C-alpha cells in the first residue's frame, strides 16, 4: 500500500472539480483497503473511493481518498459464464477478457469507465432492454464496510447488504471486487445514423414513434450535440449541430437492417455506420470521448416523453444555449423494467426513458448550467420520476431523488447500521 498525505491528486477522467484529500491511499490489495478504512475510522475521517474518476460526484476535500485503480484483475469462468472483476478494472478490460469465450458483460457505452463503480449505481448497459441492469447479474461482492471489516456479500450471506449495494451506490463501503454473470453475445448489429440538427424536432418525433415498434432485443438512444469546428472531427459533422440515433441489436444483420429502415427513411443522413460487428467493437456505436475533461451532468428518469416536450428540450440545450450541451435520451423498458429474481435498490424500474444532460465546463460556470437544467426540468414537469445517480456529475450536494421514498428509507437504515459515524458521507438523504 502506498499512503501519503494529500497533495498531488490522482489522474481523473473528470477534471472539473478539485481532489484534495488529507491522505491519499493507493491500494494494491483488498487488505490495503481494509487498512485505509480502519485508519479513517480511527480518526473520524471521511472516506472516498476513486477508480477511474468518470462518475466523480463532486469535489473531494479532506478525508481519506482510497484509489482502487491497481485492483484491476479480471478473471472469466467460461463454464459458469461469470467474471470476477477488481474495483479498478474498466469495462473495456472486461469485454476483452470475455470476448474469446463468446461472452459479453453488460457494459455501458464507454470502455474506460470503471466496471465495479458503474454496476454499484445500477449499470445501465447498451443491451439493457434485453438483459436488464448490470447489477441484476451480480452474484457476489467483496466489500470493506465502514467498520473496517472485509465481507463477502451474497444473497445468502447478508442479504440486506446485497440488496443495498446493487443500486445503492458507494454509501455502504468500498467494494474491492465483484462476481457478475456474462451473457452469450459474440456479435451484434448496431451503429449510429446522424442527421442535421436543423431537423431535430422531426428526428426526435420519428425516433419516439419508432421506439414503440422495436423488440426488447434492440436497445437505442438519441443524442444531440454541436460538434466543434476542429480538424480532428470528421468532416461530415465538423462544426454542425447533429442529432443521431444509436442502436445495439443482438439479432441477425438482415433483421437489423429491417428494424433500422424507418430511421433511414427519415431522410438524408450525415453519417450511417449501421453494420454487424464483433461485440468487442461495440464502443464504436457511441464513440464516447476517450480524453479527460471537465463536465457537469444530470440524469432524469422519465415516465414517458412526448415529441413536443422533447423538441423543447433540444431547443433549450441546442446551439442557441449559452454553453455547449450534450443531450442523450436512452430508451428503457423491456428487461430493465423487470424486477430481478433477487431484489435490488435499483430505482425507477417503470421509467420509459432516461434523459442525460452533460455540459463541458471549460469557460462555463456551474450556476449557469444548473439554471439551464432547471429550465429543462420545468419543461418535463410531471414526467420526471427521479434522478439517475450514475449520471449526475459534479453536484455532490445534489442527492435528492436518487431513489423512491421507500427505497431511500430502507437505504438510510442500512447506512445507519453500517456507517453510524458517517465515514462515507453522513446520513442518507435519498
């Protein structure tokens, strides 16, 4: 274990908020995590875990920061169709380890996101409508709870903690590894189709209608963003406001072509990358940025969405906004709406869509971004069920709405039981 006073912060994908702990611990083994938590508990210091830093909820000021990046082992059992994933492993590493066996994890769109931390927040994957949330497939977790005790948590051993860790996030301890089920997906049909943003209202209207016709084996999202006028940006979208639809479908290519035909019928496309591909190439569907940057973000779980409200959201956040915004609308339902065999704390299962807002902070102040997000929430009104913790970036003080009231109450009881001293953030606020 490398332990030193705070100072030089670890590299983080999120660069918009300071990381200044009193003590930084670079854990190389689960026992290092245990020692770090015990050290913090003995001194009444707050504990924060840090893997890749994609989902950094806000600034880290004081306390003990446990960096789990070195705990990056991935072991695949092809017979059991499971993977044991260390806290520092990325989805890209898990996908690469599973692919030779014809298997795939239920990963998100970015290969550089930490697999364990993403799963603790629920884990909305690119195949969510067919297979549900990643947390639905967790078999066991190794966790150091705030009392410094390492525990193996399964449905049979500590079932209440097993419930809360899957969807309850980071408030119950530091997970050092987890065992998760894989799915037998070797190839998929997918990609994206992009349209000029001047047609945003038409595209979102056609997209919403199309989502009512597709099978559960197809998961999709719509994204809207202004591309910068830079040489490294593909010429067809450079300097343009673009609305695109991204698709991942596990059926054969011929059926995939039939399913995306209504999207192609929308009209002239700036770009069309639909094709059959090895699952290992699935990150090309979304092409999330691979470089660290500063950003603020919000995730809103919606009961449904009408075209008029969606168009108004794109109008507010589009080229006329005072800052750059990336908007993503994830189509939910299917298996993501089903209750798993072993219940979890993943909230808002009946949501129809997830609206994700992300704003780069270079030259933009947080109050202005929050004000804009407030306008968006006002447009959506009663459609907003709550907030998606995995996609709320930068606002560490904004925890309301992460779970339904009964789930929040149950999680608060768990936090009181396992962390009465508030090492991992104090009383649970829901």
